[in-house]
C-alpha cells in the first residue's frame, strides 16, 4: 500500500472509530458489534505501525474510551481506569501466557466472569462511600454518587473486616474499588416492557440500559430500574496489603461487597482455557450477561514486573466469547406503532434457532437504522441477540441479494390510521399524532384513565382490552357515550360493575382542566407542563389559538412542547376529540383567580410521609 492510500484509509478509520466511541461511551447507542470495532481498531494500529509517520497522539489507538457524560461533575481517576486487551481464541490466550512467562517464570492466574456492564469506580473514606465515578475517557469521569447510592448491592458503609488478612483494617480507612454496574435480565425485560408501553424505543441490551440509567439526573428514576453491581478490582494496593488478588477478593467480601464470581487460583494457561470452556454454555443460565472471561495474574508482585501500557495492563487480558450468529431471509418489513405514536420498522424473517429460542422477527429500531443497514425484502441477513435477549439484524449479505430488490421507503402516513407522520426536532423517531389512532388506543385509554389524569375507577387493562376488541370504544370521547347494558354484557362485568364504571366516568367530568390536558397524552405534556399551560392560557380554545412562540416562551415549557402541541392541534381528528370531550361535560377551562401571589416563584422541599394521602 502506498503512503497516500494508507493516509486516506487511516483518516477514514479514525473518523469512524471516533464516531463509534462517541455512540458507545457517550450516547450508549452502539451501532456495530464489539468484534467489528476491535477489527477496525486492529487495522488502524497495523497501519500506524507500518507507516510511523501517520501516528497521531489523538488516534483512537491511544484512547481508552469516550468523553465524560454531560450533566455531572467531572472527577479525575488516579490511577487511570485502563481497558483490557481482548482475545478471541485460545491460541491468543496461549500467546499471552508466553509473553507473561518472559517476565514471570511460574505465573498463577485468577479467572473471573466478564460481566457485560458499565465500568464504575467507588471511593470509600473512613469506611463510607464518598465518590462514585464512571470510566469516561479513563482519566476523567462523571461523579454519579447519588445514582450509585440507589444500587442496593453496593454497601454505603463498609462492614468491619471479617478477615485477618494483611492490610484489611488499613484498606478500610481509604479504599477505591472498581467494578461493573449491570441490569439483571429480568429487570431489563421489565424496563423494556415499560418503555414499549410508553412508546419509547427499547434498549438494545442490558449494558445499554445500565449506561442509560446511570446518565439519568433523577436518582428516584434510577432506583426504579433496579441496577446491580459486582466489584472486581482494587487499583492501588498498598505495600502492606494482601499479596494476591484471591486474598483481596476475600477481604472485599468481608467488607460487604458483591464480588465478581472467580475461579480461584489456576496453575497454568491450560487450566485457564479449560475453565473458559466450562463456562461458554453455562453463562447463558445466569441472571446477568457474561460476554467473556477476565484472566489476571494472581500475585501483585508479578503484576509490577509486567507493568502496563498507556491503554492496558500487561498482566491481564479479556477472552471474548463469539456471539452466536445465524443467517435467515427477510420476508417482509412491517411497521409497529407504539403508545406515543412512534413507528418502528420490524423485519419479519424465516424462523431461525438462535441462543435457545426460535426467532421470527427482529427490530430495525428506526428508519435511520434501517437505511444504514439497507435491509430489503428478500435479503439474506445475519442476526444475533443483542445482550443475548433482543433479536437484532447485524448485517446484510448483499452478495446474496435478489436482483431488483427495491429499497424500503419510509411511509408518509401512519400504517394504522393514515394520519401524516411527524418528526420532532432532531429525534430519529417518526410519530403519528392522531389521538384516536387505533394502534395507540389501548395505551391512550389507560393513560387517560390513570390516577394522575382523569382517575376513572375500574378502567384497568382487562376492561380497556375488551372495550377496544368489541369496538365499543374507538376514541377517548366514546367513553362518555357508553351505555350500561352494553357494559353489563361484557365478560365478568355485570350490572353493578357497569354502574360503578359509569359513576367513575361521571366523576371524571369534575377533574381540573390541567388533568384533562395531561390525560390527552400529548407528547412531552406531563402534568407539570399541563399546569403551566393552564395557568398561562386558561382554556383549551386559547391554548389551541396560541402562537407557538408564546407557548415556547413560558418558563418550563420551551420549543419542544410548543412543537408537540402545534402538531397535535394540526390534526382535525384531535380537534374533533377535544370538541366531543367538551360536549361530554369535561372541564376545558380553568379560572385563575386574580390578585397577589406571594408564593409565586418560591420552592419548598418537604420530607417525611403522609399517613392518609398518597403522592397523587
């Protein structure tokens, strides 16, 4: 290869790897597999070695990861949080062992499960958790201590050392540990179900879900997700501390940490390989994702002999299991509409066995991802399970593409109701904003009847499902035209239940205007935004007529909510819904009493519990 050709290839690889770094470490939205990323990185490293004049201090080969996340205080890692070099075959593990033996004649190894989570550092001072930080770029990360405190398996205060190992009490005085924060599979599936019901895109895998959760600014929301954590490393071991990793893990267990499962001490690399082989199938039965094994030298003095590079330690390596991949054919590309109207393309495929289940569908996430992959009907595609849970199209085998296979074209209208699709700002999702769209109807009815909105007693999932299936309700406004006889004839209803539901609907007519506005399920209009809008405009008619600029200018509203309202009222079906709700007797205006408001602009924080009231 000529220098000019190498320069062009190096520049292209750097741009692509920087983008993938950003998507993985900052956005937590990777678009390529770990293996493909490592392949590109290895190609770049080879070119830089072959053409030293192309080396650069800002090359991805000199970096550990992405930039610190926005919105948190930045902290410095001392020592830096390095990454591990990856290996993908047992021969590569044997070559690692050969390099180790050049400095350490008789190495001992510790092998740990490589949990596929988010690397985090925890600092304890005086036995209390004092700081928690993400890896960030390896030298600087984000302080996430408030979110870390919600992880129930992480001790907020260390237990008294239950071990008499050397240095145990000294370590307790000031201790930094590092580990992996992860979302158990059961919690991951529950979180994705909730996001689907809310019309939000599903997380691709548990690692992405954990990374996204740690980025949340509201610790209460973090606590609801149910993060977990394994500890695996003490980065700076004092001279008077334990002599081996196995001894350190025993001390950490005594302090109350959930220590990452390890194999104990293995005498040679062949024993390491046998251990890795034994876990390849067993790992799929765990409650958390394991994508490989971490192989470390056990004795700390041996680690000092080997040292480290600017990117990774020489005394440890990661062995990565190959993800199971299968080929299948795409028979159709269908469209799914979520509760908030997000339209998601889905590949319908020939059945294929994959990681223990038969897969027939794979999400294509959004139309941008569909265009990037360029999936077409009739294509042969390679699929795998992201996080070994969600079926995902990895790539298209374009050499096997049928002739004249047409490119998929994004629809202009909702596949369920025909309404025009909208995209807000720089979002990737295209949405239907028709409040009476049948694909969204169940979710919208449940939202409308929820306690924080119209609070209609008896309107649960089962009843809503029956109302929609029997076509008694095709719009939210149809609720107020229901008849007792038709309701009583529904399974498990009867006259009394029907009368109770009608009474609940009648009481909902007295709910404040802000709760009616919130109950409409207009995107980005939560109950707080609804109250601000009601305070400013006073009536639905005034809100509909308000220019977008005046809506956006309200403190706490902004242009995103203003655009969402404009899109909502632009639909004739939505204006008709509002009119029908008004005729049904719902409150579409709110009188704001004039006069002084001495508490306006002030904030009060109250703690404690209320014995006779809920948050709502």
